[in-house]
C-alpha cells in the first residue's frame, strides 16, 4: 500500500512568528485528517527549529525546501543535510521548478543532492514537470520522462525506493490553473510506467507520486481519487491552515 502524503511547501513566505502560528493551527486541526494520511510541512530554513518544536509529537513531519550538494565547508549561504537532519527534518524537497528555473539546478546537481539526503537519513521529495510551452508543443511526456531518467535512474533501486516523486506542471504553479484530473492521472501513470521499466513493477507500485500545481480544497478530492495520484505537494493553500487540512481531508 503506497503512503498517502499531503505536503505543504511554504516557499519564501511567513515570518517566524507567522510560521509558528500556522504550525500551531495545523497541530490543533490534525485529528480531522484520516489516520493513513501523512502530513508534512516545509517552512523556510529560519523557521525549522521553532516550527519543529511546535509539531514535535504530532502527526506532522518536518521537511526542508532544499539542501546543499556538500555536507560542510566554505559554501556561504548554503544549508547542508546534517544541519537539516539535526533539527528534526525527515523530508527535503529537491528539484522544484523554481530551483531549476531561477537557480539553474541541473539533473546532475540533483543526483548529488538526493544521494546526500539519503545518506543523511532524509526522504527526498523529487519534483518533475513541464512548462506551458512544452505542454502546448506536446512535449510533456518527453520532458518529464527525461527528468525522471536523468535523476532517478542514476540511483540504485534501494535509493529510489526511499524517494517520493511530485509531478508539478509548471504552468499550474501559483497560476490558479490546475491540470484536469485526466491530465494529472495520465502523466502520473506515465511516470509510474517509466519507473516500472527501469526498476520493476514492485518498486513502481510502491512509489508515492504526488500532484502539485494549484491543488486546493475544491479540486483535491477529484485529483486524489485518481489511481496513480497519492496525494499533493501544496503551495499557496498550505499557508492557510483550514485549506491545507481540508485538502488532506479530501481522502
């Protein structure tokens, strides 16, 4: 049985005080979420310690939004896996389209980061997705397939089995436009098929694949009902406790 996950990516939002308040609201509301749904929140680095203290002992796991591709050293401004793990993080988001687009992150760099995350005991949430031009040109399968192959296929089966995949159509992130359930299911099934070809059906069947891209309470139930969608990586709606909890309750 694949793990159902609803993860909140807070991105570069909230002050520490606002983040603590949001975390408290989520802890208070967590019991309304089905017991088999794993909740994860990924606040900014500055929030990890105080937010981690708020959610300690709750059903909510802590994640980071990124990590360095080195474990220590003279890399001003970077945050390493041991630092993240040391404050209680269990997950780390890697390969988000914003990191690829704005900071030039490549597949080769992401392989390094994923390996370091796994060595440090973190579960990577690895993001893939096409932009609007690629979707309109009918290249979405080629783009997403390349992202999967260039990164996950560089891992051993054991390493890959510890990863979560998140499909985020770039054209739907923060735009209010959502992939239809049919579009999302189609590409989730494609990703699972690519994994099956390389790693085998058993690993593919066990891999959690999340949908991200303007997922909200109004469409989560339809998306989560698709056979190959195992939850969501939530952006804007994760900043409002009632919305985030309502999405998780869609199960």
